[in-house]
C-alpha cells in the first residue's frame, strides 16, 4: 500500500511528532505535512535569540530561553482555532506539554515557580493532538545526527545533557495519556531518504488509533 491508496482513509486532524534533539522529528513532520497537504507548525529553534547563550551558559540563560519557546508554541497552537477549516489536518514537531519537561531540566526552583505561572496562564484551552508520534533513539545515534546536520547552536550539546533529556522523555511518555500515542524506534530508520521506512510508518499513522502503540519499522522490513 502506498500514500496514494491511503488517501481514501481519514488522517488524524492534528498530528504531533515528538522526541529528543536529533531524533528526526522535524524531518518527519515535514514529510507528513507534504503527504497530507497540511499546515505545518515548527518550533523554529533558530529564531530563539537566547538559545546559543543557553548552550554556552545554561544557568544564566535558561529562563529567557524557555519562556521564548513557551510563548512561541502557545501562540502557534492558539492560532489553530482561527485557521481555515477547509484544511483540517495540521502537523507539528512539538507537543506543548514537553515545554515543561525542558523547564524542569534547566530551571532552578524560583525560576520554575515563575515559569509555571506563565505556563498555566498561556495554555488554557489549547488544542490537543489527535495523535502523538514519539520517536526514540539512543544518545550515540542522536549525537551522530546532530553532528551531521551541523547547526551552530547545537555544537555545544553534551552527551550527559542528551541522556538526561532522553530519560526525561521516557518518564514523560510513560505517564502520558492525553492523546493516542505511537512510540517509534527511530534508531535505524531514515524517513528523509528511505521511502520504504516512511511508507511503513505512514500506513500505521493512517490507521485509527486509541491508547498506546509501538512501532519498529526495521523489524517489519526484516520479517
């Protein structure tokens, strides 16, 4: 089955792709948006003027970095409700709740208290996804992909920080139940250049989802 034959099925109205830095969420989100002909919401990290300062001095720049991302993400998600309903499918490369995950990793107690107040006021009545796709990969794979894409603001990311981030993602999604969840092993697959990998996942996304599901394309290809 290919994408053309899947067009008769009804895709999820709002799809979110999530996962740690370097796992490929923006690449997959772009491909899904192209397949659906849908609107694409990106967090645009390169637009955050505090991000480079954060990687150079996390303690000093953590709060403005996090508040910038929170404002950007909340503004985009609230705008969804005002968009043209003739294009009902949306794809995003972030889940708003994950903003708190980063905040808890980087902010001290007083900063986190302030952040929580802002978060609560900004996230009232924000649209929830119809499907969340959580991409997983080991830290060594993430580091290889980060080095390969060569973004300046990511060059200072350390393995220890990535491991803490991966652990936080695992814990977050272990408890997550606000939307259907598809957990994907993305360690040995290439959504950007391998059409078979992408087609397998796209077929799975087009299925009706409820609860929690797991997907390992590399095992399906080998079986």
